């Protein structure tokens, strides 16, 4: 696997790069649609490839472990074959799901014991288990097992958790280095920076993560309720430490404006459930601003969803038609909205890349952020 940095913006820290994997090339900056259980909700794989033009998607270790389980996964030949997806996949480690199961889990040095959200059965994840599961899933990029602290988080807890995450990381690398990929393609391991919103902890964590000389590095524990200003401050701080020659992945972020601001800070990779989740509730992201398609103002609006044609559905369906489907609770409304939002996110990072390569990113970004945060 190889990462090439093609160009950096002169007025910001934005970068355009390229990650070559055995399952395809990823042009950065990139957004990864979230396919939690081996499926991006409401979207066929051929639509992801041909219409949305996703270059890489994300799978969820915890959910895939729960079902279908690793026996099925290995018998299928890994997630790529199981879901008929021929492009790269990234899997998270399950750490965020453990964080979200706050009422039913017990964290210790050895690992985490938790109850299934499906049937209440008890399970145990450790750094070693997380590596083994992700080997079985077969993702191209796998994540270290960490603890994602909540917001707000008391300083001493954030420090204690961060140090445990660092100790877990050593165990992750040991297990990763002592095992082999199962399906004939290369896998790489990304460590994760933690430290909540405390500058000294973030700096310490970034330096520790950088010292492992991994193929790429991730920034976790953000977009968990903190103000946008703190998201940007922590991201800027961490990116100033993480090596420039390695890809940087900001986990779970965020709004379209968040993406552009964090690209400007030096981030290369993003994922977030927002475009698909919000689509299911009638919120559309467009190049002109945010639309609640259920509002009556769109009832007689026969214009495209996005006048700038950021997805193929924009010229196929009108605002009035999509509003009608939404009000009638037709499943097609969710499908159209999801395809639109994901297409828009992919268009946005692709356009950002074009602007970086052209040397016009900062001016374009400043104009776009204002539009992206406008409620239409």
C-alpha cells in the first residue's frame, strides 16, 4: 500500500493525495460512506460505485461481529466478497460502539466486557480480539482498539483513558504483526489519537501515535458533542504533529462545512453517518445550503434538488416530487435522499481536491462554507 502527496495548498494545510491499495486507488481528500453491517442503508452496491462514485466505504467491527458473525464472514471469503464490493474498505475497531454502550459495558486493562444490543448476550473485546476480527472481515485499512471518551470528559479520566489506549495500541501492533491477511490482499493498521479536548493530552497522544510509524494515522474522540471551535482547535493541533507524509483520518466528522474546514487543517479522510441518517429524516445537503424537503415551501417547486447538479438524481427528480414521496412515506423518498446526500458529500471532497490541485482551494472554501451552513 502506498500514499503519495501530490500537492499542498499554499494558503492552508489542505492536501491532495492518493492511496494505492490492492483493491483500488483512493483519491484524497475523501469521504467514506458508512456501511455499518455490510450495507449502506437503502443503497445498492452498484449505485455506490456508479452513481455516488464512492472510492472506499466503512464497515463496523462490532456490528459485523454480532451478525452475521465471523464464521459466516470467513466462509464468504471476507466482507468484499460477501457484499460484492470490489473497492477498498475501512473497518473501525468497535471502540466507538463500546463507548456508546455505556450502560452495559465494563472497561478494564485486559479489554471490555459488554452486552449485545441484539439479545443481551455477553461478549469480550480486547486489542487482540479486535485485530483478529478485522483480519477476518478483511478490510484494507483496520483501526486500533481504543476508548472513545465522552464530552464533556473530566481531565483525569481523559488522561487515564488515553494512556490505556496507548498501551492497547502496543498490543494491537503485536497481534497485527503476528498474524497475516486471510484473503490475499494487504491490510494496514491505523493508530488513533485520543485526549478529549485537552491540548497537552492531544499533543502527547499525537506524538505517541506518530512514534509508531504506521502507514496512516487517525484522530478519534471528536464530534462527540464538543463545539465546532474545539473540534477545529484539536484537529489543527494534532495535524501539526502527525507526519505530513502519512494520510490523516478524522473519525466520525461531520457536516459539509466541517469537512471543508478540516481539509484546510490537513485532514485527508472522513466518515460520518450524517448524510445517510439525515436523509432518512428529509434533510438534504446541497451546494446552495440545507433543505428540509418536508417543508411546504417545496410543494410547488419543480426545480432540481441541487441546481449545480452535484448528483445524478438532481436532474431526475424535483423538490416537489421528493416532498410528495416524503409526505406519503414512500420508501423511494429515503433512497433518493440518501443517494443525493452521499453523492453531494463525494462531490464536495472531489471538488475540494480539484481546487487544491488548481491552487484556488482557500478562496473557494471560504465562499462554500457560507453557503453550506445556510438553511434554505
